[in-house]
C-alpha cells in the first residue's frame, strides 16, 4: 500500500495545560485550594509537562484565583515540569517572583477594541506595560510566555489582519518573551485562517517560539490544530476537560479539551507524553467538584465506556 | 502578503442532508408526518440540494420512519433537489419504487462483524443482496447511493484495512451504484486515517463518485472534512442540528451537524448553497419538537446570539 498521502507531521508535540488558570478563572464556582493542588499534581502525574497554575491578577477581579501564592506554595512540583502563572503588571510580577514560580505569562491581543474592553489598554499600551514586566522577570531569572488573543477574529472588529498579529508577536519576542501563544479567542477560526495568519508569521518568526491556542466553540479546534501541525507548530494549549468558557450555552465548549487533543495526537501517531486515562480521571474529579458536565468528548466517552472510577 | 499557504480547496461542495433519515431513525421520539414534511421542505428552502428523506426498512424495525410512503407523497418536492430513501432489500425497493422516489440508498460496511450485528449478513452476503436491488432500481430508472460503514474503525474489530474499504467500494461502483459514501461510524477517525484510506482509494476510483460521512463524536469531524477536501472529495454527508446518534451521553454528537459543516465551508470560502440562518431555524423547530438540545454548535450560537425566532 502506498504511503503517498502520509504527511510529514511532527513525531511529538508539547501541550501547555491551561485548565487551572484559563479554565478555572472562567468557572463561576470557587474551588478550595486543596482541590486545585490535587488537580495540578494530578495533571503532572498524567504526563503534562507545562502547567499554567494560576494568575496574579487582582484578587477582586478574579476571586477564583485569589489563592495564587498559597496554591504555588502548596503544590509539590515535579522535576521536568514547568509551572507558570499569569501576570498582568509589575505589581503582579512582584507577587509572582515572591511565590517562587519559574515562569510567568503576559496577556495582550491583536486588536485594540479587544484589549481596551479586556485589559483597559490599547495593544501598544499593553506592550509598553509588558516591556517593563518582561525585563524585570528576565532579571529575576524567570522565563516568559506571551498570549496574543483575537489572532483571527475579534468579537468587536471582525477579521484580524495577519500583519497586526505579526507585529504584536514580533514585539513580544523582541522584548524577550520566550514563547508566544496565538489565540483564537472567539473560536471562529477555520484551517484557512490558520494557514493564512500562522503561515504568514512563520515566514519570518521562528516556529519553535510559537504556540497555538484554539477554542472548540464551533467544533473547529482540532481541524485548526492539524493545520498548525502542518505548518510546523509543535506547541498547543488546551484545558483539562475543556474547563472554562461556555460563551454561548451550557455544554458549549470554550477551550479545546486536553483529552480531545491528546486523543487526536495519539491516533495520528504523535507523542504528547500524556496518559489519556489518567488525565480523564483527574478531569473527572474536577468535574465532580464543579458539579457540571465538562465539554471534553473523550472525558464523556471514557466515563461511559469504562465506568471510569472517579474518586470523591 | 503572500498566498503561499492558501491551499487549493474546491470552490464548491455538495452536502447530502441525512437528518430526516439517519437522524430521526436514531431519535427515540416518533415525530408526526406533518412535522417531518415541514422539516424536509424547510431543508430544501434553506438550500440543501440532496435530502435523504426516509427509509423503507420494516416499520417494526424502525417505527420512527414507518410513515415512509405517506411522507414521500406529502412533501412538495423542489426542482433541482434530489430526494432519496434507504432500502434494505428487494421488498423495500418495491415499496420505494411505488412511492415515486427518484433515488435510493443501500447500506453495507467494510467489516464483517459490523454488518453481521447490524444487518445480519456478512459484507459479501450484503453485496449479493444489493446486486439485485441495484439492478432492479436501475431498471426502474432510479439512481443509487451506497453507504459503507466502519471505513476507518470498527467497534468490534478495531482498525479497518483500507484494502477492505477499497474492495467493497469498488464492488458497489461496479454493480452500478452512482455514489458511495464512506462512513466513520464510530466517529474515531482523525485526518491521518482519512489521508491513508481515502487517499488509497482515490488512487484507483473516481473522486467524483465518493462522499464522506463523518461523526463528530470525538470532535474530529471537521478536521476530517478538511482532509477530505484536500484529497479532492467534494461531497459530504451531514445531519441538520446534528440529529441522531448520541452514542455515549446526552449532548455528545453523532452525525456531523449540517450547520457546523456549512459554517466551516463558508468561512473557508467554499460554496455550499446553504443559508445558515434559515437552516438553523429549520433545525431549531425540530429541536423544539424533539424537546431536547441538539448538538450543533452553530445552532447554539445562532439561538443565543440572535435570539433566533423559532416558530412552534
């Protein structure tokens, strides 16, 4: 049989697990710190090597993550796993450094309307803020991840020009950000968007320093991951169970579920290092704590088919 | 800006709407014939050009579709729209011919364990049965569609050999079937499966006579559609609202939702002829009649964002 149609996909990819931060900050329920500790430790045991644990935003803005420092102090960190926390400004960075976290993340977007509504700054103003944050973080020996939201579609402006995505990404890399995660915030992107925008960017910028962050709101996340793989991107963000973000209706997905990403990769013969059954058990526990059904397809399947034992 | 990463996708595709048959036969609720008539007429008004209306299986086996003849007689057919009905055997074909339908569909699979459990025949036996059916249908001036289930994964046998898919597809085409629809019954396929199996088949068999039928059970349907488009396939099956088949849990998808397919295609610049808002209204009405939330992502979005008017 011919191998003519077997594509040159990478042998392995990195998954950045954002459930504890991007997921839980969007869940109405505030979980106790012990539950989050068990969640994060479980994720590392399931094989996730990069975990965004929490955020040093103002506790009043995101009460779900108000226990950031306590959480970081309580998690038993595994060697070989990189733990990170989001930081909105210099004040947040100071708290992050004090917490002993190794890696921080900063957050901007490719469209001004979105950053204005979301972080009350223009894209340019946010980059100025982050220049200081990144410099101080680097001086303190931390590595830095940058998120760029609305890389394909802005909920206020519509289609986003790939050049705008390129410019903000380049600025972040130039100021010392180690990896930039390009996000489809609305979940509206399709593979042609990925080919166009990510293809354009990777003509100039190093693929190794880029990650893709898709939402499965319209069911296109895995199609977009495949487009990214084809373009040579090797790092993808996802959220255990599909935690976080039900923008339209209960049961609708926000973040791409890590289980669904792991399934796709495994069946494509691409190594992620994650044990799907273990991960589903960890996500199943959080689902129970939140008392709501999480959108992950594989989580549903494994719960039903194997009567997955979920400890309480 | 470069166009280097803009792929050579087709300008237009054909959607075969299977909701009234493949969808409704898997819904526990039996809808009144008037509701189905309005559904099918609405689908044609929304721009669908191929609609599988019903099935001439034994009414006791599928009571949901026991009104097949009455339904076909009651629908006001639109010029340019091809309506079809599933036919399991010669007896069913006779009823189909009597009903005046233009096109029938026959149903087999690529794995023996599946056909044995599902239609109580081996693949070979089913092909013998259909040889007679196809011949008589052709003599009566009908066109014929063939479904091949389990083209990638069999729930009993696991991975399916592309050669087995090739053989059954070739046999169906040789006996006069006009178009063969290759189905991912379990919903477990990923793009590499599509490249391998469909790529292998299209080396010998005409792409124009093949369709792909994906289930979104694990969220891979649209990724698989993109792989199919890349291989030059131009016909895809889907089900309005994602009707039919919740194999694992409520809210889990079976059939790919037509709305989600139409969204993907439209954003990729590929013409399908379907008006998404009109279609969502038609599916919204059926959702109301079935009194359950259908899995289509776009249906959720349009209901929530636009407060879609759904007539009762």
